[in-house]
């Protein structure tokens, strides 16, 4: 029993697993829970989707599972070699299987094309508004045995049905066998070549996004008060997909051209090049609490966990613990450089004071063109945080007239107890979160702070970081530098808007 309990703690949702009794068939864990069909069983179980046509949705005893891969994302907190750390980079290689049974191994996911780029939950931007994809409907091109083709529009493709039961819940993909759900499915379709001759079954030749339903969450300052339409054309949306190469899972379909001596006509044929992911291998870079790093760690060598209230990681934005005076006008922001779990001490670098919502701007803020109010922040879950204080951007441009003692110690590196710190209420985000920038025009210190944050997370090299802090012969407002920080830091968060 202890062994089963230990395994239950190790198996996580979205893990790729095999049964010890059948190592040739991989599956993906949906969730961990009890087997409702056998409630008397005492062994912990996992709900697994197996990559096979029959009996592919089952509850399995966790003790019989072997983990092949683990899905990790930027910002996940993990334990590796008994050390806690933060995932700062993810690289995935996959094995692909084509319809004819041929397999290509070790393909980096950076080289793959998403058949469904607008997935449920993806973040998109249009007309200065940030939104989340609710659903996407595709136009589907169906090809028949006689060579005829028709397009079943997005509004009608719900009448198309998969021939194979294992694909009933799958999005449409090239080479998928489909059948008409009603007598009018193909009769009312738009025929591209050939004519309708009472065909009842065909094969998907290609798909393309046609309509995206979006729930609009928040607007950038200065944007229209009215959000765009809920129903959007794909071309009108900008997808925040900097981490798109990490969105791949076992069983996903993709288009990947293969070198198999095929004729030129087949090399660009989606049906010929459509393939299924049958194996994944994830490697991650980890930044430990003490600031040191590990590169290329197999995801299966880590355990995921939820950090406690007093655990801070390199790159976290923190402030001094609130004394209870929530009306305090300023609170110094700091960046965590490293932390020690045993002593509960952290090394932090002071960034500078920031303004809180609900106060008149100070003389300095007014001089810098900052305002005391701003749009509500948006967390990665898509919820408004209207009640949370919103701060002007950290490290804003300096100007004359600074009050006595204000900003003292900025840039200073100090060691303090983690119990004297708290996550900054206005900037408690990490890599991969979606946030709104409150400023449009950057000052030198804003750029330096952004560069420093990117450097801490491995998004900028030592030389690039040094170019932002070198006072001799370097122009902090240089357009090339602005472009570098804007684009990388926007993607890194990802952020909506520029500095």
C-alpha cells in the first residue's frame, strides 16, 4: 500500500503513461480520482485516455502505470534532486506517425504547425482588447473517392461525423474519415470540384479556421469602451502564442512534411503530411531557489507542487510585508535574486517605490506623466481584479523634484527574512501570465528593469543585459533596444501593449 500511495503522489494530470503489462500503448492521464464503477477498491486510480481505437477511455490502477513523460510549462514549480525550483524553459520532441504507418522520431515541436491555432482558452488581442477563445469552428474540405470535393461550412460542420469511434471527440483533421450526419450535409455544401451524387462518406482533405468565439476580458487604456464582436474572423485576431511550442500533447494531429520520395503533388498535400503524435519527450531548464540553474532536465525527473505562502523564487516581484496600513501611498518593489529554504532568508534587489490605486499622483509621478488610476489588471485565469490595487509601472522615468527620502536604497541588494516579504499586490505575475502594461512610453529605468527581469528568467544573454546597464557609450532609449525589450518582454509575459 505505501508504494501505491507514493505512485499516486507522483502521477499528475497530462502525464504520458503506459501499463506495465502493455508498454507498447501510450496514454495520457486525464485526472486522478476514484473508480466510481468499483468504489470498493482501495487502490488509487487514474483516468487515462489510451492511444488506441477500442477501450480507450478507462480508469487504471496507478500502481500499474509507468510514467513516460510529463507536461511542464514555464513558471511551474518543481522539485528536482530534492531542490525546489522554477521551470524557465521547455523543449519538447515528439514521434510522429502517418496514416500509412510510417514513423518519424525526435521532431522538435518548434517545427510543427497547429491545425487548430485558436484553441479554447487561448489569449487573443483585437482592437486594443484582450480576450479568451471560447471555441473555434472550421470550414472543412471533404474529398470523395471519385475525386470530387466540397466545403462544409463552419455553421454546418456539426453535421459531419467521424467514421471511427475513437475520433468522435476529436477536431477535424486531414485524412480523417467522415460521414454525413443528415441527407442534406453534402447536398447543401459548396462544391469545389465535381458534383453532388448522393455521397455519404468521404475524407477530410483540409481544414481552416472560419469563426472564432471570444470572451472579451479587458481593454488597454485609450481603447474603445465597446469590445469587438464575440464572433470574430480569424484574420482579425492576434494570437498570444509565444509558448505555442509547448501546447502539444499525445494524440494531437499536425502537418509535417516528410522526406519519403513522394511526388511533388503529395509533398504539399495535407492528407499526405498529416500525422499523429505518438510519443513526447520533454526537457526543461530549472532555476533553483538559490539562483543556480539546471539545463536539459528530463521532465520525468521532477515532481510538481504548489508553493507555500512564504516561498519566493528568483524573478518574483515582492514588497515589504503590509503593516496593516492599506492606505500607504508607496511600497518599495523588489526583485528576488535567490532564497534559502532552510534559513528562510532571501536576497532581493530594490527596484523603487510605486504608486497605489486610489491616491493622487505624487509630484514625481505627475512629472513623469503617470496617472493614479488605470484599467483593472487581468490574471491568467481571465478574471477581473477590480478590487486589487493597480500600480504605475515599476522603475518609471525619474524627474526632478523627488521628495526627501523617496526612493532611498533603490538598486540596493539586501538579505532579509521571507516572512518580512509578500508577493507584490500589483505585480504578482510570473512567466507565462497575461497582464496589461499601464504605461506606453518607457523611460531608461523601465527598460533596465524589463531587461533585468528578462535576464533573471534566461530570456536575455549576459552581453545583452550588460548593454542596458553600461553607462559608457550606451543609449538607453535606442530604438533597437526598445524593440528588443518590447517584443521579448511582451512575448515573455506575454504582455498586451508595449512599454
